[in-house]
C-alpha cells in the first residue's frame, strides 16, 4: 500500500515541518483494487471506483482529457520517483507498458493529452532511464515509455494540419482530424494556452527521439502567436482562429486561456537554451507588468485598449504566476500577489475557481488545483522564508479537513457549502502532491537532484541537459539585472529573508477591514402584471459587481397559491431579463435533450421556449444550437439528480470562451429538484392575440400549463382572463403564505395590504387575497377570473431589493 503524507510541526525546529506517514486508502495505491482504479483514467473518490469514459454520464469538454489511456497512472509516474517509491514506480511502468493503448477511437483535447499523457510518458521515461543507468533497478527497461511517447506524438501531429500552423483543439487518436470517422475537425478556434503549451513536451520528444518534426510544429505555433500579438501593447488575446490567425477573444490576462503560453516561453529558454524564447517572454512580461498587474491584483484588459480592465474578477489559474515571476527573479510582485491569494484561501478555505476584486466568490468550485501550492514552493525555494512552510501546512490541513474522503480527495463543488464532487483530477497527484512533498523535503532526502530538471505545466520533470546551448549568464549587458539570470537568494535577500515579510505585511488585511467596501447598486424591478410581466431595471451607475442576482419563479394557481417559489439562475449572456420585456410561448423539450448538436425537432421548437438538460457541452454552445433552431428562450435543467438551491448556491451561467454577442434569447437555469418538490410536467405558452380582454394592454402574458401524465393537451385551448396589478407600491412582494381556497372557487379580487412593512419589521410586505371581496382604503385592487382546475401562472423577476429595502 502506498501512503500519503500530512505534516505536523517539529518541536525541535521552528523552520521545518516533519513528515508523518499515515495510511491513506486509495490515495496512491498501486496494487489490487486501486491500481485498477488508476488504470481507469480518473479516480471517483466518492464512488470508490474509476471513471471510464462512455460508462459514466458525459461531462462535455471535461471528458476530453480522458482518452482511455489510463490517465492517472501515466500522469503520476514521475511523482512516484520524487516520493522515493521506486518499487511502486517500477510496477506502474510495467502496467503502463503492458496494458495502455494509444490507438483508441476517441476524441481528446490536444492540450490536455500533451501536458498530461505525453508529458507523463516523457517524465516517466526520464526517471526510468536514470534508474536503469544507476544499475540498481529497471534493468529490463528498453525505452518502452519513449516509444509510447513517439506513438502518441505522431497521433497528435494531425492537429497541426491547418493553414496557420496553430493546432486544432481536438484530435481523434485513431482517425486524426480530417478523416470522416474522426468526429472532429469542425472547430475553428483554440485558446492561446492550448496552442502555445506544446514546446516543452514536443521539443523534449524530438531531442530524446532524434525526430525534429515535433519541435518544428510546436515552434511554428509559437511563432504564429508571437506574430499575432498586438504590436502596440505586446499583449495577446485569449482565443484565436486556427485558420486565419485572427483573434476571436481579445481580452488579455495571465489566467485561464493564456497562462501556460507565458510559462512555456520562459521555460523553453531554460530547457532549450534558445534566447528567442526569453526575448519574447521579456517583452510580454513588461507588457503584463505595465497593463495587467495592479499589485496585488492581476486583471484582464483588452489587448487593443489595455488601460481599461474588462472584468472585475480573477480566476484561480493565475495563481501560477507568482511562481513564474520567481523564475524570472521578480520577487516583490510575486510576494504581493501570492499574499493576496493566501488571504483569499484563509477566507474561503480554498481558492474559488474565480473570485472578485473584493475577494468574494464568483465561481465557488474548487477542483483541487495545484497552482497556489506551486507558487508557494517556488517562493520558499527562492527566499528560504519559513512563512511559506506555514502556508504549505495550511494547504495540507485544509485538504485533509475539507477534501479528504475515504477513497481519496474530492473536488469541492462550492467553497461556500463544502459539498463535494465525485472527481479527483489526475493533476492532483501529478502536481499538488508533488509540490507539497518537495516543499517539506530536504534536498538530500530526494532520490534525484531536483535542480537538474524543469517542471512542465503539469509538473513533469524534463532534464535541463536537453539544452543545446548554454544560457548567456556571463557578459550580460542588459540593464535589467534578471533578464538573463536565475534568481539567487544571496542577491535578492543577502542575509535578510525577513525582507519578504516587509512586502507581505501591506497585504494582510485585504479580505477584511483593510479594504474599502463598495455597496451594490440599487436594482428595482417593476411588475406590471402577475403573469403579464414587464421587467424594468433601474440601475445606478456603479462599477461592475460580480454578484449573482437570482431569478424566481412563483407558482400562483392551486394547489400552490403563491406558496411555491422556484429559484432560477441567470446567464451572463443572452437577453437581460431585468432590462427588457420578454414574452414566451409553449415549452418544447429539445431533441437531443442536451442540445449539444443539430436540433432534430427544430420545426416543433421554432417560436417556442426550449427545455434542455445541462451537461455534455457548454451552456453557450447549447444556446447557439437552440437559437439557430428558432427557439425564443431556453430553460436549462440541472443534470444532477436531486440538486436544489438549498444545497448548491446559485450560479450565473457563463460563456464558452467565444463571443456571445450573437446570443439574444433569454436563458435561465433551474435545479433538478425544486425547493418545493413538484411531481408535474410544465409547459409555457404566450397568450395569443385576442385572448386578452378587450381594453387590456397588449403586454406579453406569461402562463404555465400544468400537465399531469393523464391530462390531454386539448386543455391548452381553454381561455383565461389575465390578472393585472394596477399598482405595486415600492417595498411590496407577492405573498408566499396565502389562505386556503377551495379549488372550485375563483378569486375575484386580490389586494395590496394597507400598511407596508418597512425594514426591520417582522411582518412581510406582500400581495394577498382579501376576504369577501371587501375593499379597504389605501389598497390597490387586483382583479382576475381564473379556472382553478388545471391552470396556474408564474411571474419571473429578479429577487432583489427595491424601494426602501422591501423585496419584490
């Protein structure tokens, strides 16, 4: 059994942490049951089984990293050597050589397959070759992992068959890209990091195999990205067209979509000794520090107008950047940004997938990403400051407290609730565990000299001896001390490691009272009908706030009578329901239900609201297919059985990296299980012209049709007279506690209560049915005639503060 390490304070030393071995079921076990799990691509730590692509529910693009090639096993090979588990390493290499196949008929991500699988095979080969040369073990090894790496490299090469030289984002391992059987090759865009994170693995493969074709293609892709940079700002965008080289998304930052492009320019210089990579990196780095770096923040800007930030939130992937700054020798901003990130982890336990400039949660997911641990390791190596050991200890403690489960470590679905996801990505073992182990290890305890290797973006180890030229450290005439040199503790901190503390101290209270709080703008939504809805948003001019504004669906007709409210999530794209009016027609279930391809029932769907299931692809991709089929709105239903807004905080649907200006239809998201369980199907329709009473305003009328399994659709022809709220004073909302009414009755009059509740009042301010039809002074009448047998109505509005603090 392989064991995991946690760390506890060594009472004899204030500057180091002593490792203590504790048994860990299925953390890194390479025998029996758990070896079989690692052979199945990815561990499912809640289910205690391996994830096999095609046998588990499709997760869309997430599954593109799973190629039926034992991902976790290969991704973890060199980690075993670092941890000095050499017997387990030899067993794992035998298993990979004997059983892993790379010719599967499966579409995979070129980027993920390169950094995880090709990098894993190369790192494993380098370690196996080293152990063989020492003569103590691996004497049977005959470069089998290198041969597998060559095979995989050739299977990835078809992705580079584009007019620009930028690779396709996906490839079929058996059929390539353009083959009719490949099921890919229609993509036109790729992210900058996807195209620019090939050079380390491909160059290492060329140098180790003697075939230059791999390095040539990777260099070509980097050349294209460099030529397509914005010459005025020296920044690159996030998404680029692989055929014509035009930028598709022009926002520029150091996080998701760009991150490892910059990393690989710097590391390609270290690994290969070619100064062209360093020159490019330095030009980009100067632009980053001029436009993107706003210490301690790193904010995306527009590559053509870099003086303006394009969003007020940051993603967790940028946590690698302080480590990259350490490699360049720019320690002060590295310390500043790292300290900011540490304060965020102290507030939320982990780094959320995205967080605002006010350090609130933007996306609450935490996938056990290693970037923060990576930067912590680099900073400790550069400074020797024991503070970073304490940071590392906090990472370990939180992993054990909040992510550890019986069969491994589970991703956190939302840092605000602590709920888990049944996934443990291979990078947790390849990177997170490796960096934490190295952080707490003495150099003499390691079986290899770690300084002889460069870490890839997946933390695989490639020997710097692959360089064909030596770095120009001597005779450097540039003005920047660190342009062509590695960081030195003696140069940066001559007998004064406390220098880092003086930098950190200015950022200790970022997430507390030390940072100004900007109140949210007042957002008031006016309702002009109970189910004839007109939404008008009155928003004061204020900086963008990344706060999810929930939408609500209230069921008005029996048996609910306003007591049931379904919480719906908004989208960051499509029609803004708080800014313009929208009417809807019948709901039609999309076919396929996931709406991740051409819509089969487009004729039926045209002019209707589409009902689509979450999963298999991004929300924006679904919306494009449905909008193209003629849908005028979309309701997405969560694919997770039993999900609800009590256990999972509401989120805002985001795009897929492509521009979303073309999406104009309204979009909302509902959890699989409503807050009040309703075992009924529903349909939406828009009251046709002429259905309204004479004299009624021609405002779109939103109606829900209740449809039990035995109910025939002929009931949809029943006529209704709409309810109209003539006055809705500020501070009022619809009641959710309404007197019981016999189902055969109809409500003749609804009224606003005489005295609204003000902030601090214990009584709700709401609209409710009055008894006996009597009118009290100071109220606004609400009249309707409803058939209470089968119909009910909803109002959709933003559940936000209005007026003097009341709620709609």
